[in-house]
C-alpha cells in the first residue's frame, strides 16, 4: 500500500462515517421532537390536571424546561409535527434504541393497563397521499420539516416533501420554491414535465449534503453545541467584529456588551446581530453590524429591521429607543451610517452624538483595521 492509497482510505473512512453520524443525529432529533409532540397531545387529552394549565400549558412547560429547544414556540411545533405526520409512528420503534424504547413504552402504559401503542396519533384519511416515512427521516432535516409545517394543505405539503427529496434541496431552496408558488404553478401548467425539469435543472442551489443535516439551529441545540459554532462568516468580518467590540469597550462611554452574533427570532426565522451593547448612560441598546462591502440599502434595511424588533420586543418602559451602527466599506473609503430613524426628540439625538464615538472616530477605526487586515 502506498502513501496516496493510505491517505485516500483515511479520507473515505472519515467521510462515510461523518455522513452516517449526521444522518443519525438528524434521525434522533426528528424522532425526539415527534415523541415530545406525542407526550404533549396525550397530556392535553388525558392528563389528570390538564384543566389546571389549559392554554398556558406550553408556556408553563417552556418556563420549567428552560432550554432554547423547549421554548413555547418549539413545543408548539413538536405538537404540530406529531399531529401532521401520523405516518411516522409505526417506524418510531425501529428508530429508537431498544433500551430507550422499552423504557418509553413502560412509562406510556395507561393506568388501567389497557394496551397502548405510541403511534395512536390522529388517523389520516385513506385517500390522503403520504411520502414514505422512512424517506422523511432519512432525507429531510428537522429544519425542512419545520418549513413544511407552515403548509396546512396535506397534498401541497406532500408535493414539496417529494420535490425536496428528489431534488436534494436545501432548506433555503425549499423555502424559495414555496414562496415562488411552485405547487400552484405546477397545477396551472399545461406542460408539467417541462416545468419540473426547469425547476430542478436551473433553479436549484447547491444540493444538500448529508453533513448539512446537522448544520442547523435545531441540531445544534439538540447536541448542546454553543450558538457561535453555528454562525460561519468571512474571516475578515469576524476579525473586525472582535476588534470593534474591544474598541467600543475601551472607549469607556458606558458600553456594556450583551452578546456577539446575538440571535433573535422574528416570526419563524432566526437572525444574528454582529454586536449588541447596552449603554448604561443613554439607557438604550446599541446594535452594530459590520460589512466588508460597500453601503447597500439591503444592509440598512436589515439593521432597521433589528432596531424595530428591539423597539417593539426588547425595549423596557424606562429605556430609550435603540440605535444602530452600520459600518461598511466603499472601495478605498469607509462609510459609516447611524440608523437613527424614529428618534422623536432632537435633544435625545444630541445625546447620542455626545456619548457615542464620533463618525470621524469610527471612520478612522475602519481605515486602520482594513489597512492592517491579513490577506485572504
């Protein structure tokens, strides 16, 4: 055996087992969430004290469990997942390790000793079309399933399930096709085969790889990995974020760091803010976005969205409205923009100008950082 053959053997072994591990993580995550949905529905139907909690059940559970993956929104999704995919039930037993399964069944036996099976979920109509449940577990990540749960029509949902599996679509591609009304266009099209070929040949982005199954928010929470491990960014942008964080804290203007890559949930989508500070003198949040790119209205709109979210959801009654700092580059010059829309009092805006670093100071920082940035 020569060296190149040894190298290839090691790489193949790693790749094959890495893909197998990714599939195993995805399968167990999906099964776990389906089972949690089962527990919730069973309790809501048969719990002795269910009337005590009523509509507040999920909020109470989220409070007691106190984990991101068990937020009231996620618990609601688990319940919906169980109710929307009864066909997964019969293969759960084959997906859960025997000791766990046996323990689970024992705990689920009703008090009157009547026989019980875990797949006694809502029964589908016989004429409903279902994607083979084994393919759902093998080919789709739980993040795919979350996207599919937004579709109430079972036929439409099954259509996107099959198209995603056949096209090996990423979650982004699935979402794009749903938003482009692919299902409706297929129904109206007189040449369905041509439309199908066009979609799969010209509109698909990079196909999903098995390893991508665990590169999603739900899998990271399931594995207990740090949130920052999920966010991959350009090395230069990462360096700028790190240095700018230290730069503001060292200025001593009252900045208190709340987080880097701060995750927020808007609707059913997660977003990440580069830096979030709380200014103890101004009594407001300061949101910072750094882009190694020329100024774009898209970036400005993104930061403005974050500001509106903080103003509506995070700001306390005695806080002042949040402000944003958007730092961008334009060729050899640096553009720095303050997002100050919505400030009602001119005096308050003046306070910002006094307490925050000046525009000139920020521009100087960017020029220095870019001048000494390592080559990529």
